[in-house]
C-alpha cells in the first residue's frame, strides 16, 4: 500500500503572467523570456520570447526571435518567428524569417522575407560578396 520508492511527479508550471514593458520605460539590453512579452516602451537590444506583442508605442532596436510575433509598433532589426503579423500601424526595418506571415494594409516594411523551412533546410541564399576593391567574389568551386 505504501511504498518507500515514491517516484517524484513532474511539477507542472503554471502559465506565467506576461512581462510588460510599459510606454514610459526604456530598457537597454537583451530580453530573454520563456513566456509572453508585451512591449509598449523602448527596448534597445535583442528580444527572445515565446510570444511577443509590440504595441503601437513600442520600439525595438535589435533582433527579434519568437514563436509568435504580433507587431503594431516599430522594429529596427531582423525578425525570426514561426508566425509573424504586421498590423496597419507596424513599421519594420529588417528582414523577416517566418513560417506564416500576415501583413495588413498600411503596414510599413523595408526588408526581405524568407520562409523558415527553406532557411533551416540548408538551401543557400544568393549572397553577393564584394571584396574591398569592388570586384564581386566568386563562390568556391566556380
């Protein structure tokens, strides 16, 4: 009935309360979070989270890595996310790597997009390398 060999049950983690960077807050440095982050202020650094929401007043000056990224504000840096949504108020300057990309009319975006599965499968991107004398470099084996 009672056993000394009690196996410990794994402790279930409760969903964490979202981390909120309010509109009057500026953070200098990188943010790493396993949960949800909402940014209404300014982050001068890279942001890594499971779910990211950038409000209309939010600004990120750095790279973004998230499972889900919902952008209503400004991002100056690349975005790497499975699911990216750029709303009508979004302003993004940087490349977007995604599985699913939604762009509402009115969103401003200056950069390239690339599906994650192509990048992760090792497909080579066309990259033009230029050496200091202005002559393009040729790939090895060409």
